[in-house]
């Protein structure tokens, strides 16, 4: 996968791209990330990339020209006339695991990180997606882009070392992930559930499903509302409600 980032603050990405999973993916040549300061594409002699909005208003807006020219060069260099171009915007669709899975199917992603008060509206005609991390406003799109890149790249084949690792993650299955334990089996009286140590894989799988349901029901019941529950899940959910004193 090739990822391009358009930003006014390229140094913000230096640490993120050289550490942990992203750094390893780049080192293994599973991923190429190019960070570009779109100020370099300004046709203004002072490299100005923003200006006052027509009609008045607070703050400055990013101009369309520098971003348009930067995108044209990226398309030319990558030999891809139609990359997935993601505009980081508080008014965009909220990012989630399904969107990360969708992005992971692409060969070329471009993240446009905004700043200042907002965008010239014509910039939106240059992108394929407008995406937000959540219902809050950051000073720029850089942190949001880092989160989306990390969530996407870890889904690529061979990036995690074990392609099964991401499949059981919270939100990947529609449920929150079940509790997990490692050695020692007893730590200061806090014991690992016996079912996980008895070697019965059928019982272990049922326990994991039940505890995923329990955690989702208690913490994110909204997620269950959109799920199509199996008969087994409905039965387990009933048991959970009894155990939790809700029924």
C-alpha cells in the first residue's frame, strides 16, 4: 500500500512512522508513506496557503490551489489517477472499524490534513471521502490521520505477523473483545478463569463468546442493537442479564 499525507506540519509524523507496527511495515516494504508539505505547492511568493473567507467570518480558510496541485503531482507520481482521497474534517463521516477495513482494501490512500478555520468548499470536490474521528474539534487533521493510518495498516496482510490477530479485535466481530489472560494462573489471589486452563476448546469458545457479549452489553449496548443475534447469542445474553441482576 502507498499512503500520501498532505500537511503543513510534516515533522509531526516522524516519530509515528518510525516506531512500532508502522515502522516495521515500512521496513519490510509492505507499506510506503510519503508526507508532503503542501505549502511547497503554493503559487504565492510568500507560500501562503490560506486566505480570508468571502462574505466575512472568523479565521482563515485553506485555499484550493495548493492542495489541488499537490494532489495532481501525487496522482502523477503514483501512476494512479483515482486514489482514495480522505479529507480530515470534523463535519465528515465518523471513522470506525468498518471504514478502516474498507480503506485497507485500497492500493493508494491520500490523507489531506486541514488547519486554520476550515477549507475552501471547492477542496471537497477533489476528495472521495470526508472523515472525522469523532464529535470534537482538533487543531488540525494530523492526529486524526495518524489514528486512521494506524487502524488501517494493521489490517494489511503480514503487517501484524499473524493475520488472525486482528480478526478477534474489538469492533471487528461486531462485539467488544472478550477478557484475556496470561501467566501466572494465580496472581495474589486473582485467578484465571478455570475454563481457559482445562483444554476444552469448545467450552473456551463458548466462554469467549459469552464474555464478549457481556462486555458489549454492559459497555456498548448500542452495538447489539444493530447486530443480528444467533439463537446461541440470545440464550447467552439472557444468562448474562440474570447473572448481572438485570432480569
